[in-house]
């Protein structure tokens, strides 16, 4: 806290909101989803915002996954600061892979908690519950997920009776409606409780299934646009950004275009010499079969150089870096990534062993993320901000800076 | 010529075809077009080929434009060998931009002409006439375009009465039917004249307009698939590759995402100090408004380093190289590119001056090509070839090598 009208969080200063302010993290929002929906006439409100407000392209954090990027947005800092470098982490001490949903992994406070601490009202709504505890850590305010909206209590979530407030049944965790519930809840909160600061984070169910311009993708963005229109009418400032983009990841025959790293390395070194970790892994694998474009590998120091050389020769591998270089380039906590970091190209994903991926539930050609190829995301503000440098490397975690320091 | 059963062209040896052999250059065939069409059930014949034959991903030539890549495919060599480094060239001596459609710019013989010279029958069908003279240079055989099919004569094209042979009217130059005419002509030629070697090159009208998975794109590939099925039935060997991929090139508001290089450089150096050349330019600019992801710049030697530094700082610029480095990296003829080569990122295109681009005819969000982001293309053979190294960097100009040396 600086004083009652501003906070300092992770080295950046944020003014307290003067009007209801909403930051959206639209999961998997490859910029082309917006362009195609606008071109098709499905986003009249956002079209006006793009013309009259501020429209930037920004880089998200690599790995371009949900947890690291949501935490970057709400802390205004990269994973080297906040510590959340994947959905999954290899806990070296426990010798097991663990979900990074527990706040014990967090190393930095959030802007949300800091703004609440100076007496502003703050609310957070997420689609899936996996993010709720991280985003709501030390937050004195409202924080609930659409997934478990019917279980929200004053004590745990700072709110109850969410389902009747929103006026929608709790949606299936695999549905477009899970995100709509987030939007609807946001608008109702602004109407009823008028929080000062609101963070809304959706799920990429639609984006994993449908490409930009697809009718079902356009329908999702048309729905989003109606809520944006309502927020505009309510006088809210909003910023729209994303945790990551999304690309098709298939072979010519439409099967998943997987490089099975564990199989390859076992073949090179012998079994049990290396452990491939896929930090995209979360409890919701139906979308992507735990296949993304980023992997880390734990292995013996003497094997690092040789494995890096072999990996770099593979078709579809974009970048292979040893731990320190990867931590530097991608601003990751060096103690939480493997000895080697691998990023695959736009149309490729990285797997462990062929036998460990159940792809039977993938109904459609694989679309996924995690790599540098999914780094570009929208950064849109419904207020015109003069004098911004479009050639600056904007980050999705500049969202609160724009919202609170420039758009009020 | 080596002897009656093989030729050597540009340092590579090719066996004469033992059965009718067709090489397809599907203009603008981003690999995902095939994946999405296969997934949607629109390409049953190709689906079988992908399973039973050979399916590779290959890199095309950068600039990922039509002329350089068609010439690379038919010469089996990069532009540093064949000399065609764009659709347009800046003729330094004449101080003007000229179309590179004249065979005088060609520096290497084609595989097609060489195979014809050993007594094999060879035929070439292109969609647009712009390529016909280059592809047919010194070719003793059939060579005509769909665009001017009604004007084909025995003397000029080695064939007449094309329209009645094909049984389709001459299509509009801006249509999907222009490519269908090429396929239909190919099948009719195989049925009636059974040429030994056939090269079929289409237009990217559909790909400039519609994304992979779009209904109209799928319809195009379904049409293509029917002709592939006919060729399979006729016992032909075929190889399918492409001149380049295709990506959306728009801002969030769906307007073309252009970096106007001439305006920027005029601003930095003053007017008339530099000349930006867009080698995508051809007489058919409705598709793309002459906007692609590759440009070269002619300027004074003393300005090169400064301009390179400034260009590298621009959002959306992927690679900026001085002439010699660009010629080396992209295998281009150093004497025919500018002092600086610029490649933009996947969602960006490069323009000259804002006032010189007429974008009024662009009906749909811009899709274009030219960059490294459009370098991956399919390389498919309807015969199983054992022992190929999938991690080798395959090129689209390996198509005739696969067709003639491996698939017979």
C-alpha cells in the first residue's frame, strides 16, 4: 500500500479505480478470433471499442498456459516473480508431479489483494475452480468459480446465493456456458454490488474446439460482445486480454501432431534416465489430452548437452534451452523448471510416452497452446489512451496498469 | 541428359517416369487445409493416400510466393540457382519494377524440359497465364493455362481444342473453377493422351479468401479429392505439394495489418532515399492488394545499417537481413534482391506507402503469405516410400525427386 488511493505491487504502482473496472482474461483468445468475429458482424460493441478505444497486441508468458498467465495478469509480473510456471510442477523433493493450484506455490502478492487492502471492493470470477484459490489468495473480497458456483459461501467466497444472483444454472465444466456464467456474473455484480475492481477469467473450451471464424467460435464471441455492451452501458472501464493464443496442432491426416519426448529420450539414454514433464497437465484433459507445445525435462547433468543437441535436430522443435537460459529468456523461476526446456513449433505438440496419452476423448482435430506460437494476445481498453508506443513489447500482464493508471 | 532413362538437372538425377506421373502445386495450401478437410470427411481419397502412401511436411522457398516456388519445384533447386526470386523484380539497370514472367530471367533448365528432351511426353497446366511461359520454357510438350485455355494452339501450346477436351467453359480468373479447370484438364490429358509426366499448378483464390476448415475451403478440397480419386483409378503416381502456406494478416478490427515500409523509411531518411519493393506484386492484386510478408529495400550503402536497426525494433517484423545474409539464408540470387530483406511475422504484411495500396477491393479479412510463417507445406506421395527420414528438412522442390526416383 502507498496510501488510500494507490498501491505498489511487485515493483509497479497502481492507482485505485475511480469507477467500476473490469479486467477480462479470455482463455485461449488467439487475436484472430476477435478479427474474424468483428469482420462477420458478430461483435458490434467491441468493434466500436477497437475504433474509439485502445487496441494493442501483447505477448503472454511462455509457457503459454492458463495458470502462469492468469497469475502474471493479476500480479503484473512474470513467473520469475510470482512462481507459477505451469499448471503442473515436478516437485523434486517429493519426486512427483503436482498441480500448481495451491497458493503455497505463490511467491508474490496480487494487485487484487492489494487494492482490496486499501478498502476498495474487489471481486474475482473464474470459470474453472482450479484457478480460484490462486487468484483469491489473501483477497478480502468476492472470489468464486462458475464450476462450483452453487457451493459458494460468504465465509469461503465472500458471497453466497450466486446461482440466483446470476440467474443461470451451473453449467457443465466442458461447455461454452461455463464462460458465459462468468460474464453474466460479472455484469450482475456490477449492477447489484458495484465492486470497484473485477477480474473475470474464462475457459478455452470453445477455442480448443473451434478455429477463428468458425460459426461456433463466432457465436461465443457474439455472446461475449453482448456482455461487453452491457458493461459499457453501466459505465465500466474494461480491459480485454488473454492468457494465451490457440493453434491447430495436427498432422495432414488430422491426427495430433505429437513428438513423444519421453519415448525418444528413453531410446537415446535408456529408461529411467530422464523425466519429461508437461506443465499443461491439469485435471481437465479432455480438451487437449495434456498435449501442449512446451515441456521441461529433468535429467542427469552429464546428459544435458547431448539431449539438447538431439532435440534441436527434430522436425517440429522450435527452441531447446538449458535451464538457466530458459529461465532468463522466458522469465521463469529457474528452481521450478527442468534441466532442459523444449518448445515446439506452431503445428506440433510435445508428449511424454505414447502409451501415457489417452487421445480417445479428442473428438475434433487437436487445437492447443503452450509455445511461442501462441504468445500473441489482444490487449484492448474501452478508453482511448493517447501516446502509447505500439512498438513497445506490451505484455498481457500490463492489463491492470492500463486499466488503473491510464484508463480512469 | 544422362541417357534415355534418366536426366541430370541442376545437379540432381531424375529417372524417367515408368507410369503416368503427376506433380501438383496447390497454390497457398497451408497444411491445415488438408487436415481440416480430411477431418471433416471431405477428402476420402487423400485420407487413404495419407494412410497408405507417404505424408511429409516440407519447407517452401522464402519469399513464400508463387513464382519462386513453382520454379523451384520444376527445377528441383532454390532461387539462387534458377533466378526467379519473386513475382516482381526491381530491374536496377532499367530503374523500374518488372514482372518476372519472362523466361529471360530464368537461369536454370527445368526437369520438365529435360524429361521431354529424352523423348518422354510432358504436359503442364497452370491456372493463371503468368506462370505458363516460365514453366514451359524450352519445353517440347503441352503447356497451357486455364485462364487462356480458349487461346491455346498447337504451335504455341502443343495442344488446341482444350476447352472441348476439358468440357468446362474457361473460368473467371478470380474463381475456384480456375483451379478445377486445371485438375479436370489433367485428368482428361491422362485419359486421352497419357503423358508420361504432368505438372499441374493451381491458383490460391480460395485460400486467400477462406481459412482452413471453412465450408468453402472444404468444398474446394472435396473437389480436388474427386480428381485425385480419378487419377488413382487411372494408375497415376502423384505428388501433392504447394508453393506456400497462407495465414490471416489482420488487426483486431479485421483491417489489413500493414507495416508501410516506404512511409517509415521516408520518414527516417527523407524522400527518394530508399525504394521498397514488394515481390508479391503481380497483375492479379485483388486477392491480396500486393500485401505479403516479404519485402526488399534498395538504399544507399551508408543507410543500410541504420535502417536495419530501426526495422528490427518494429512490432511485427520477424527478420531483417542485409543482402548477403538474406541471399545465404534464403538461397536467393544476391544480385536480384535489395540491399535489405524484411520478413514480417505471421499476422503482419509489408506495404510500400499507404497511398499506393488500393485496399478497396479486399472483400474479406486479408489472408496472405510471403514470410517464414507460410513456409510449411504438404509433400504427399500416393505410394509408400520406406525409409525416408521424417526429420530431414524436406523441401517442396524435392517433389520431382520423390515422384521420379522413389515412387515409380
